C-alpha cells in the first residue's frame, strides 16, 4: 500500500508547515508527554502549563519552521522509498498535465472534446458512382464523360476522449463519429476502451497501419490500402527498444461470390485472427502484419455447404528522407480470401467464389506508395499511387472487378494552426474480369476547421 505524502493533505508546502507549527506549538509538552505520560490538562495553551508558540521569539519561531520543513522533506522521502512506482508517477503526471483536457470537479477523470468541420467541393469530369469519395471500384466501365459538381460536409466529425486512473494504469474511453451515414446521418467510427495493453471496442483493424497513410484531402485516400474499422478485442505489448506486438480477435464479415444460382448465407463461426509486429524510432517505423480467417457458406436446401481458409500478409512503413519535412511511406500486401480488408476491393465479392463442390479463396495483391513534402511551415503536399488486383475465377462474371489503380497530388495551405484549405487532383482506373476498363478524373477543394 502506498504511504501518502504529508503534503498531500494540504494545497502547498507552506500550508503544511503552518499546520505543523500549529500542531507542534507545545513542543516541550509533547516531549514531556512522550517521556512521562499525558501532559497536564491545558498544557500547550499560551499562559497555561508549558509555554507555546506565542511565547517564542521571532528567531526561535523561524528556526522551528526550518526544522519542520526539513522533517517534512525527510518524511516525503521515506514515503516514496517505502512504496515507489515510477509508472504511477508517470501516469499521474500525464493525467494531470495533458494539454487540452478538462478535469471533472470532484472526480479523477479528465475529458477532451475534439473533431473538425470540413467542406469538400468536388468536380468530376467522368462517370463515377461515388460522388463523396474517390472510390475507384465505382468508376464506370466502359468509361464516359459525365461532369458533375458536389458540395458536402459529411466528413465533419466529433469525438469524446475520457481518461482516468485504473490502478497503476491510465484508462481511456474514446468515441467518434462522422456524417457519412445515409442522408447525412451520424455514423459511428470509433467506440472503444483501453487500459494497459487491453483494448475492446470498434476501431482500426490490427492488420492495417494507419501511420503509413499519407494526408490526402479526399476521404478515401489511396484506394488500394488496407483500411477497415471493426469491433475487436486486442492486446498490445511493448518488448523494448521501440519494438511492440499486437494480437486481436476481430469481427468477421465475408465478401463472397456465388455461382450456379446457389443461395444461402455467408456465416462464419469464428472471428478473424489478426496481429502485427512493429519497429519504430523517432524518424521511421516498419510494421509486419497478418490476418487468418475462416470463410464459410451455409447453403439453402439444394445449395452446398462449403468452407475454406483465408489469409493475408502485409509490410508497411514510413521514413524521413534526410529531414522531417520529407517523408516516404507505403505498404504492400498479398493473400487469399482477405479482399474485404482492402478498401478498393471490399464489397465486390472478391474474398472467395462458391462452386458446386468448393469455396475457392481468391488470390490478391496490393500496393501503395506515397510521398509527403513540407514546402514551408504553411504549405504542404502529398503524392500517392495505389494498385489492387484480384486473380479472378473463370466462374465469375465478365464485369467482376479485377484491378483498380489510383493516383493523387495535392497542395495544402495552413494559414492558422487549426485551419487548412487546399486543392487535390485525383485519377483512377477500374479494369474488369473481361479486360474492359474505365477511368475518371476529379478535382477537389477542401476547407477544414479543427476544434
């Protein structure tokens, strides 16, 4: 049990000293009581029994205060030596001094409200199905000119961050949402709690590497990246010297293509197993990630029941190029039956194909390469290219998604610390199973106010 510091009972060392002087006023009487038993009634009151503080001279009183200050220092040192945990000290310091957090009176909790308002003004030169995000999967094949202008503020988001001590650890609850729901409705992005190495709730999958993602104005970002938020239970453990690992059980959602008129449900009895190993220092990081899945189809009467395994491996990272103002980042991944973890392939039935006597996981590979450059404190740019490709099954339809590519470049002005505006050019290609393709061009202007 931790021994409380003597000054924890007072707001300052001065108050502690004054209180000690008041309590220690009948010093001779205390000495007498210790040696001979209880002091006489009235002892310690000025003019009654032994002399008190009021009978001391100024120099004697100052000497007494100095002596009591020294005793308090000794007592504090003894208390820390008796039960000292540096981790608790770090947690308490972080809890009380974290910038932007408010202490809730009468509790040990701090909270922070965050988020931003963002307006996107978008002009499409070609036919693309998603007017809010540059989703290459929705590019029309064959392509065609179809100009369209869209203004929206769906990316606007708000979040709540709550911190409080949990024993020797700091606990955290984080909730965030934006307005990408149907009809501009509020949509949950994150809702999780964590303490120590444990996290439970909905957030970024353990299979992806968010810190290797460039800063784009388009909400979609490099379209071929690994990018999923879903419910999970995760454990993260530091090993030392900038090395850590994470392992998680995550919600499993399958993306299957059925053939032959078969009907049924894609139901899996097991969660996805994900994990990563991360190496990082002040200037760069490298992450190895993986996912293992069980894909399962339960057919209606007359349709087959089939299952198979899916997997994925990824390597990602980010590094400075000679200076913090120049940053190179990217990721590559490969696997079978793990297309739903890829942003441009998800929803296209690219995890696996159901045949009469088998469920065939589809091979895939993806890559993203990006570069960020800070021209000055107020001007920045990001350039990105991505590719995602699936090895289609011959049983898939001619218009089944085969490959996507995207490229983007932007120029962003940061005139104030919490406001930015910029312009971004985007280009994308979609290719289908039969070799036909389409492309699209887009220009986007954005205004972002952070709070």
